[in-house]
């Protein structure tokens, strides 16, 4: 008689509401169905690691062990619901872009063009993905007590058993480093409703059920509007044997009738479907039930009864059943497996739906050689077989399978990350959104390492992440929109594109808040490393530590073969130099006309000068009258300079302590070696030898180019000089970020800070703690090998969180960083691993598996049309995420942030002719890949082959000028067309 039910269903048009089985809410995480079944939903985002076959097998075995006790006897079922939806991804992308656009408007930044193009470009790749595990606990069959026994069974034993299974499964997934968690009842209802009405999935979070009774005793709705009425709000129409309409959605579904011959990973199926020319939504459901052998009894009996008819085939059936019987209960559990698939489209898109359904069927059939059938007799039931929580009513025929084999087909190997949303939208190869949130509370500290050779996309990625951080919600403090504080130490033009872009999109009154400056090896650019915060007669602890590290590099302390006395001497000399120049000993006296600006301010406030007036007295007087700029200039004269260290090293207490100490190299006395190093620096490095003259201004985002000051001019090699310059730039840019209110109060008590300065220091410290900051350093390999420099960077990394500072370091190969730096890093972006030794070191430090090692060695191939591939290692409070990802940007954004020399030169030529927005649009239209380098190189090669005159650089300049002319002609041609159209 069962064959009549589908016919009756068509005749009487059974409403959708009668097919929805959800009755009410049991508790905050459990729903009750109409037949007494309890269900809970686990959201499985995926694995935090890239899984190879070995890792996946280990995960499957752990999950099998956890599930076997519950699936070896009746009472439970596990449903796996998986869906991919490009339209839902568009909704996610739209929300991210809108948040960035609103933040830009609050900051006065006009980034609409860049964000719109990013949305269009990234939207062509993204697909939203949802994977849910639904735990079913069935009500016991009623005894003679009838319904009362049924209700009592659920209350007493069923609920506890259900919670045990749900918690055990969730814990097992989390123990295998998967992102899994039980969702609350409301979210579970949202997922069920979205699966019944798939076109509503992009907005599922905006719907909330009404009238829920959450008491332990009721488990039912207390309001007249039942959950089934809220979940099934549309009518259903059967169009043909495999297509139905639910509301405005056309849905096609089919069942798997014969299981796979070969077990292939679920990711292979996703890749096959994702290869379709046009992305389309689809979903599937896998149901695991106990009683796999019981489902085969009829087939086994028939095989025995008709053995004479097909002896070979029936013999194989009996052998397979014997093997399953042998497996069951020994080293595995035989379960029932049902599989169903579906896809959908809008009404009026029947042709599109049929095409997508055919692509889906073909991909499923090729996934291990499956057999499928879309004709079940009840197409509505087949569609609902793929809806969340409704799999037990599946029309798919049961297949007996070892639990380990069934689990091997499931989506445990999908990629997942620590964040649900973030300003940086990365993606997986198959389009799953992977957000990244710099400065997140989910990480104990914020230390980024970027590793990649030239041309790997590293610098553009850093610029893109910095731009995203600027546009994130972390840029607002206390309700006042402000740019974050960013200090970028650069060699060359890596960050110049970002700065130029920001300067162009900021309002005229705010352009001073961003700056790209060059430091030069001249007295006019001098930066005194001994400068202190306002009023401080000696540095804070962090400043003193910096000076010891700085002078240790200068004097060669810590290099191979050197001795420890030098480091001790450096600390003693620093203390003595500040002691000597303080008010208590020999403060420096004011000298007329050394600082004309200060003399003028002193005269204006009526401060009386004498031959005995000190610079400290002048600085204090000016500060009291709120002449802060002039006070800073006066204090610059009051503090020690590098040359003062030679005098300080002659102090009796220092001579007595170190006169007999020698350095290891040649036995030179340590005092003599120190004085010699200081004298050489004063002579050869004018940029750090005198009073500070370089004024970086008051920019909130500042990049300092050190290209002209890091060359090998100073004794000890280029790395030593580069380290000194990086340290000097670091002190100049972030010194005031490290002020601490408590430390300021202690400084007042110790007499090294006059009390008049306390409120100033405390105010800056309190404000600074809440403002997000970035300290970034490119070309780390120039100086990372010296211990003094590495100690300073490690200190900044470890103390950055308490000062709200994110530290980002960039270099070309992983060998440039010591193990201590890499172990302290919380986020590492790897853009390539050019050697086996690099891959081995990364594997050792981050515990990479064999599959992950092969990815960083062979699949990070540099930027292409789809974006720049990278491998991310993210340490967070929930574990470690290791993922191969892609950064995809729009063409205009790529052109704005590019650091390739040829692209930078062409971009600057266009900037000289047009405003930045028009120039970027022209470049993006002409070179949508974000680079003209390949075309320029081809044009140079053609010119050389044709016998062109000039050297390569000259030819290249001519070609870029020609390209600029071409783009200018295109711009003015379009302009004339627009003017003519307007006039007409």
C-alpha cells in the first residue's frame, strides 16, 4: 500500500506545514519533534589544519570511536547537512564592504570606488558554506502504558542520553582541532527554516521565532502560532517527478541509490562541482542510522533463494554480507547510510535549474562511481530529505556500510578559521570565506610575520591588511572617529602607494595625518636616540632598555667572539650620561641663538634668562605656558647626545669597575673599544650624532623610508648600520606610544619627572592605551641577525598587547628570523618557501604535516589572475589554524598598493597627469590583473629584437611614457564623448 501515498499526496496536496516535524523547544539547545524525537544541532565550520590522507584518517578513527557506542543499537541517528550558496556569500561580502564603507565615511575617507570594485571582484569567487551535524534521539516505542510511558521515557532517560551523545561528538570534533559547537535552539530553527525555504538563507539571521516556551517542563509552544507554521510559510507545487516549487524557489533533488565503489574525500566532490562554469547553490544530506545489517536481511534472503539464477552476483552479495557481519562489533560498526542531494533557483529559471541539476548529478556520480535516481515517487519528500532535521524521513534507500567508510565520505576536511567576520577577507581555493581580524581579542598578542621572496605578493598583502585595519571598527575610540596610529619602517617604496592613496582620499584638512618621509644621512635629519618624553630627566624603563640595545649594536656587544662586559658598560654609561645632564649635577646651559624659535618664545612669555639659566629651566617654563613645540626644542638641547657618552665613560665609578675588562677581539680594553665606537659613529653617522633636527610632524599614519641611510658606510658592515637606523627610526616613531600612567607617577616620586608634567603623561598614556596601533618593519633581513636588535624586537613583540600595539615584520626567507622571533609570532603569512631547508624549518617550528609541507613547497606560486596564494599559521586562544588561502583584490586596489618598480613608475606618471581616482580607474581598465610589468617586459624585448636604440632602462622608460600617453588619450576621448552626450 505504500506506493499509494505519493499519489494521495498529489491528489490532496499535503501542505508543507504537515511535513515539517518540529514541535517545540526542549531547552536552550534541544528541539522536540512531533514524534517525540529530540534533536540538537552542532555547527561544524571545518578543520583548523590542512588535512592530508593520514590526518584525515586519524580524525575519522577518533570520530568512529566516539560514535560507535551510540550507533551500534537503535535509539540515535546522526545527520550531516552540508550546503554551499553563492548568494549567501554575496550577502556576507556586502555586509563586510558596507561596514568598511561606513567606517571610511566616519573617518572622512572616500573609498567607495575601491570597495565597490573589491566587492565585484571577490564576489565572483566566494561561496558561503554551512555544515551542520544533527543529533537525533528517538523516543522509545510505547509499551502498554501508551503515551504516558513515552513522555516519561523522554523525560527520564532520553534527554540525558541525548545530551551525552551531543557533548561526546562535539568534544571529539574539538579535540581533533575542528571548529565545532552546539548552536542554540533559535539558531537551529533558523537553519531549519533556511533549508525549507532556501532562497531565504542569505537572511536567515534576521528571522527570529516567536512564542517559544523554554521551560524544562513544557517543551512546547505556549502561543497559538506553532513552530511548524513559522517554519513552513510557503505553498508547495509539484512540477514534475524531480522538480518542485516552494514559494519563489524551484528545487530539484535526487537520492543516491548505490554507494561508491571507491572512497573519495568529500573535498573532491566540492572541487568537481566548483569547476562548473557558473557557481550555483547546492546541498546534501547524509544520514547515519544503526542497524546496517538488519537493512540487508531481505536482500540476503533473496540472494540465497535465487542463488541459482545469478550465482556469481548473488555469491558476491553473500560474501559482502559475511564480511560486514565479521566487521560489525569487532573493529567497526555497520550502519545504515542514506544520501540525498538538491539544488535550487528562482522561479522562472527552469532551464538554469535543469542545467545545474545535471552538473550536480554528474559530479556526484563520478565521486567514487555512485548511482543516483531523482524519481522517488514523492519529489517533495526527496527535497525535504536534504532539509535540516528531516533526514529520518529520507526517500534515499539505506546502504549498509562500515561506520569508518561512511565517515570517510563526510565533510570533516573543510577549511575553517578562528573568526566569523573580519576586515580582511581571504578565501580558500574553492571560494569559502576566511575572514582575518588583526588585533583580535582571540589572540594573546598581535605579532605578524610576513615571509616571501620578491614578487610573491607579500608587500601588497601587508598594505591591503593595513588598509583593512584602518577601515575596521577598531579605529574608533570613545565614539570619536580617528585614524589608528601606524608606524611603518620601510626601505624603498613598499608603503608609499598606501600613503599616497590615503592622502588622496582624506579630506583636505586631514591630509597631514598621513606621511611618507625619507631619512637622510645629514645633520639636518639628525635624530637623537637620547631624547626623552616631555620633562623626563632620564628615560623610562623601556627607553633605557632601548638605549642599551642600541648602544650594544653600535659598540659591537653581543657579536660572535665578543665578551659580556660591553653590555654592562653600556648600561652604566647611559645612566651616568643622564645623571650628569640632569638638574642635580651638570645641566646644560642655555646658549643664545642656538634655538632662535625658543628664544623668541621665551621673550614672549617674559621668562628672564641669565648666564646660568639651564635648558631644563627653559623647557619647564615653556611647558607651563603651553608652548609645547618650543619646550620640546629646549628639552632636545638639555638631554645627552651621543658624544656626551665619551665624557660619561670617564666617570670614576665606571673607570674603576671596567678599567681591567677587555673585549674578546684582540684583547682591546672595553673602555677603549667603547669610546672608539662612539667616536667613529659621531664622525661617520651624522644622522644620530647631534641634537634632533628631523621633525616627522604629527601624522597618525607614518612611513619612514630608510633607503638612503642603511648602506654599508659604517664600520662593522651593512647589517650593523641597518640595525642602528632601524632602531633609530623605531624610537622616533613609537617612543610616545609606550608612556604609562603608573610609571609616570613613580617617576615623579623618584624626582626624574617634575610634577607639572604628570597630568600630561597620564593623559597621553590613557588615550594611547585605547587607540589601536601598528608598528611594521619591512626588510627585516637587513638587521635581524644582531642580538641587540633582536632583543629589542622581542621586547616590543611581548609587550605590544598591553600598549595595544600590533607588530608586523616582513622578510624574504624564514631563515631571516630566529626561532625566538617565530615562536613569539601569533600570525605567520608564508608567501613561498623557496628551498627545502625553509620548508623543513617551517614544518619543525609550526608542526606542519606532510600535506601542509607540500603545500608551502609547491602550491604557493605567486600572484595570478585569481589573487595571491599564501599559507597562514594563526595561533589563537582556541588552538592553531594552518590554512592555504588566497588574497583577492580588485584591480584598482592592486594598482594603488602595488610595490613592483615598473608598476610604481607607471602609476606615478599617471598621478602627475590625473587625480588618483581617475588614474587608478584607467590603470584598472587597461590592466585588470593589477600589473603592467609583463607587458612592459614584452615591449622591451620586442624593441630590442627590432634593433631599438638605448639601454634597457631607457627603453623601459620610453615604453611607460607611451603607455601613459595611451591611457591619457583614452581618458580624454571618453571625456569628449561624455561632453558630447551631455550637450546632445
